[in-house]
């Protein structure tokens, strides 16, 4: 008897309790009304594997994100952060080995790096030039014209202190994120980001009504004059950068332009919500590619690229260099792990350009530092909107984000827009969910007869399965009807999860009353508790699983997920609550209709 009991326990069960788990993990997934036996052992085994695989994929995704947050990036020593003002660059050293390779000369001969590079001073900065626009507060170093600080005036670090602006580009003793550009040639008659520039003023301000603010930096040596200029425009995070060259020497001058972003690893990462921080590049041939910090340490990137762009991205924000799209550049990376903190650089280097004696030439590109707003990024350069990292389900997440923004344009509240989006998605899948609920309700209706069949045939699995198939045929029940529809919905709900997680619009966006920021957790845990209650109600609509272990697992799930979601952004939890509420309503209505029809 004990052996037979163990054999029964080892038999594969139907999709019922597995679907209950999926319903708890993925909002809106219909839960089964009761557990029921499978029509045949082979069908059951395929069914079990199918839903076990779906559950493992989703849970595996969450575990991978958590692993990345915990172990994907080596821990960095954290020191007390200094004030990010004019003195913030005092402790930052400049590496002398962060220059790209020389471009080949115009006559096809390969250039060699000049030995004078090793003699460059490592002084961190000369003088900082302040630039103020309506959206940016910038510090540019006269050493190399390096952008050492950019604060985003529309994005405070805290909702409680609107004047404490987020400093996306910074240069501190323990953290670095700076923007460099310059010119290189074999004779060292071109200013790199280590060269000293002269300036007319140390403070510039874009006045109201002013169409453009130009901030010039001057460099002269051996008859070569270079004017490096930053062009700022009102309400714009896109900055035009030019190097104007005048050759007053007696011989041809040739050099290439490089633009690079240098940063250290982030000091902190989210313990629950992992989002990618690191470098990326794009061109029409390779499309969107990530270059992780570890990849830079393993090998240097060297890739010929026409057009495209490079960037460093993080949650909600990015910095990017965009060259002329008809220009061919070398995309390269440099890892300097000997520094403290270690720095990682991704850059673009153009081909050499020749300026004859008495002539002039210009190198130009664009610099973007700001929020990842999809519509704006699409206007700047092809593929730049891909920095809003939706992952492999971008083709689903982008339309969902567009619909979310469209709703917001009408209601003016991102929380209400999330509710409307959830209602829309639920409506689109109404028929699939209805099919599931109807199938489960029918199974619930015949469950007493299935129980009697089990009592009648006992351990004779073959006769029991034959009797079940006859019953299903008589009652016109499809045992798989309650399970297959959820597989279609899983990618959509994962894509919606990423659309909400990556949307910078939710950052510091208020909803109602106590929820002042949809991008952070609910301060009073109201939404997570409501989500836990909704899970309990969903379970009450279904009979508990016959197996005691399964019943205990299902009883524990609402508590586990309430604690888990207590640390999720309020916008995501709001979506879960709305979806669960709509699912409960739909399930209750359909179940009542089926039961009412059966009683007539």
C-alpha cells in the first residue's frame, strides 16, 4: 500500500495548481477552479512540462536580475561622497593612457603614437567654466574642454528638495562619469582632452529669449589654431560640439577627431530591480549592442562603424555622442583598472582630415545628456530610442509605452494612465481569459463525477483515463482549454512590466494622496497590502488543492508576494493591483454565469 501511495504521488498532475502559481506570479493570469486529473498520462506529461517551462522562464528572469544586482558587478569601495561643486574635481586624477589610437594617415601609412603622450601632466583640472541653461547646469574644464559636471534642472534627486538637481555627469574621488573629446595626430599639433585651452569668460548663461549660447575654448600651437565650441539651446539636452581648425603653418596639417565617455562602475545597484548600467553602441550593420564593463576588461572593442552613436546608459538617463551619420568612425573601448576607481571608456574616432596651409576645417558632432524620453530620442538619431532598454520584447513594450503616453496626454496623471492601460490590455485578452474561466468552471462542475470515477477505479489508471475521456467528450470539455490561453498572454505582461520599469515619466510622478512618486515604493505599503488581499480573494474563488502541500504553498503565496512587492515601485504595484481586481471581477462573473446555467 505504501508503494502504491508513493507511485500515485509521483504521477504527473494536471495544469491546475501550476496555473495557480502562474496566476500569482503573473497578474491577470486566470487561476483554475479546481485540480483535475489528466486525460492521458502522455498528455499530462506534455502539459506539465509546458507550464513548468513557462513558470521557470519567468521566475528565472527574476532570479537572473537579482543575481546581476548582487554579483554581476564587483563591489566598489564606498567612501564618503564629497560635495559636487567647483572643488569636486580636486581628487580626480586624469589617466594619460586614455587616448585612442592614431588614425591612419591620408596617404595610407599607419601612424604611431607619439612618445610625448607619456609626458602629459596628470593635474586633474585647470579652471572650470560654468554654463547655465533652463534645463542644464554644466561645468567644463579648460583642460581639454572636458565636461566634468552636468546637472539636470528638471530632475531633482529628491521630490522633497526640488533645488537639489540630479548630477548625471560628475567627477568625484570615488565615482566618475565625464565626457571627453579632442583631436589627435602624429606630430602632437592637435589638442587632446589633456591640452590647456584659453577662455574669454568663466561663466555663461542662456538668457530668456536667446536662441543659442556658444561657449568657445581656444588653443594655439605651432601655427595651428583650434576653437572648440559648445552650442547650447533652450529646453534642449542636445549640445552641438565643434572643433574649428585654422592652419597658419607652412605645411599640411592632418588629424582625427575623437569623442568618448569615461565612467566608473556604479557605487550602488538596486537589490530588487536590476537595470543595465554600462556602455552601448549602435549602427545600421550591427544595430544595438551592449559593451559591459567586464567585456572591456577582457578585450578592447575595435569596430569600423558608419554613422550610429555611442552611449553610457543607466536607469532613466543616458549620455551619448552622435557623429555625422555619413561619417565612418572607429568604435573603441578602453579599460583602466589600475585607477581607483577603475574607469571604462567607450569612444568614436574619425578618419584623418587634412587642412592645407592657410586653410581651415571643421569637425562636428552632437552630445546628448538627459532623460530617456522615447519620442525625443527618436528625433535625434536612428536607434537612439533603443537605449530605453525593454530587452527582447521591445516590439511589444514600445506600443504599450506609446499607449500609456497617449492616455497620459488626456488624463494628465500617470497613475490613472496605468489604470487605463491595464484595463485596455485586460480587454484585449478578455476572450482568452473567458475561454480559460469557462473551461475551469466546467471542470469544477464535473469535479464530483471525477471524484466518483477515482473512487470507482482506484489505482487502475488505464480504465480511469478511459472513463474520463468519455466524460469529457460527453460534456464537451477541452482539458487544455484553461491552460493554453495563458501562454499567449505571458510575453505581453512581461513586456508591460518592462515598459513601466523603464519609463522615466514615472520618476517623481504623483498619483493620489500619499503616493507622490510612482517610481519608488509605496511609503505606507498600501498598494502591496491591497495586492496581497486581491491574491487571497482569487484563491477564495477556487477550491483549495486536494494535496496538503500544494494547499500550504498557495496559502503562503499572498504573504510572500506582499513582502516582495513592498519594495517594488508604486507604479508597478498599481498595475498588479488593477490587473488582479479586473481578473477577480471577470472570474466571478463568468463562474456565476456557468453555475447559473448548470442549475437550470
